[in-house]
């Protein structure tokens, strides 16, 4: 049941500083990106309305996450105020721009802004719940909700976010609610699939791919689809966007799993490297190395000490798994671009999604560029 609250007034629970404490610098725009990241994104994606539309999304996002009472506002706005890349809202906006015809892109319609906010709120909900499951103490460079308030409050906060995501989608239409509900079901099924194979040294690639298709790719596919839906795209184009989003989502998760082996808490804003191994989640680089490394199989298969986790991480990094995983991620990006190339969607959006695919690899470039396939 989690840790009980002492009383209904929450008098014993510390309320953190308001959201402005996380975003107080004038260099931090109201979009979720730092000023430097936003300039980089705008330069790379070359979508003129993107900056203004992300600001519209952020304003709606913070409006939806606050306004109830001081305690709940602090809980529900905690991670939104801490930043994040807003990748899924960017995908929604790309889907919305894809329907346009002229050479100069116009701002996204209001339904697309609402859809982008709904997708981000749903994503935030999953982060609150994931951090409870994983006992994570850090998220986006700040204490996780469960670290700040305990599991009970974090779960309740995630539930409120879930309600608000569907309230936002319901304001657009029934089709959007169905799309978001389907993505959530697939996401939960993917997470359950992953949990069913914890500490399993015989977990295979098919099981891994099934899990990440659900827990990550489903919401990215839905993001592009929802953007296109808000702009009136025909079913064939919506299917194209969904397929591209699925491939990008697989690539994103492959890279994220690599970062768990490469990164540190200071460089990723997540738990220290090897956290997946310690949690019994054997990702693709580990699965590949387990096939041929007897020592790794001897270390894994049950909960590990800190020393054993680090030994396993080093064994995996010494093998071919990381490079193969990076190549697989690149292949999925190329598949996304191939799907888009066959469509009549706006060329600026096709190009922007290609740049997004390339940006997925930026964290690896900064940490260990040798792992990346030569392009």
C-alpha cells in the first residue's frame, strides 16, 4: 500500500519550492527545453513555428497540472517544471505540420496543442509510476516524486496525471481518446512483459523487442498519429506517421538502454550506469553478450551486488553488444525515413523527423562516440 500519510492536511509532508525554483533562469524558456537545446533543436529541425508552438504546449501543460491546491500542484507539476526534452509533443507537432501544403509552415491548430499536452501528461504519469516500480531516486536531474514524497503520493500523483491526460484528449474528440487509451494499454503491456522476465538470462531478442515496442514505441507512434489526426490527415497518411513513430520509438529505447551502460547520473539525469542490470532488466546489449559469455551468465540470473553489477556492465561493454545495438537503432531510424519517403507528407516534416532520428544519438556521441556506426 505504500507509506501512509499522517493526516489529510499533509502537514508532515514537505512541499518543495514552486516550479519557478526549477526554471528561474531567464535562459530557460517556457517550452521544457533549455535555451541552448531549443536553439539547437530549431536549427536542426528547421520548423519555423515549432518554438512558439512548444511554448503554447507548455502553457497549457502547466495550466492543466496546477490550480487544485498547493500540495497537489507541487506533486503534479514536479517533473514538468524540472524540464525534459518534450520529444513526444514535438512529434505531435510534426504530425500536425505534415498535413500542410504551402512552402511556409503555419502554427499548429489548437487541437494539436491539446493533443501534445495530453501526450506529455500521459508520459509524465508513466514516469511517476515507473520510478515507484524501479525505486528510482532521480529523474530529470531532480529527486523523483517517490523520493520527494514517498510511494503513496507518487502513485496518487501519477493517477491524477492520467486523469488529466484523458481530460485533455476528451476535449478534442473520441478518436483521440481511443488513440491515447490504446497507446496506454500497449505501454502497460510492454512494461508487464519486461517485468515478467526480470533476472532471466534466457530472455531473448523477441521478448525484448515486444517489451520496448509497447513501453516506448507505442506512445511515440501515437504522438505522430494524434498530430496528423488533429490536422485532418487521411487514414493512409496516419498509418504512415504511426509506422514512422514506432520505428523512432524502438531506436530511442535502444539508445536509452545503451545510455544505461555508458552514462552516469550526472550526465543523464537518471540513476547511475548499470541500473537496468541491477534491476534485473536485461536489455539488448546484455542479451547478446549472454549468448557467448559464460562469466556473464555466472554473474547474472539473480539480484547482484554493486560489485557484480559493475563487473557485468564491464563485461557487456567489452563485447560486441553495444555496437550491434547502436547499429540496430540506426536501422530503425532508416526504416522510419523509408516509410516517410513513400508518402506525400510535407517535405519539411520528413526532413525534420530525419533530424530527430539523428538527435537521438547525440548523448552517445558525447559519452562514447566509438560505439556509433559510421554513417
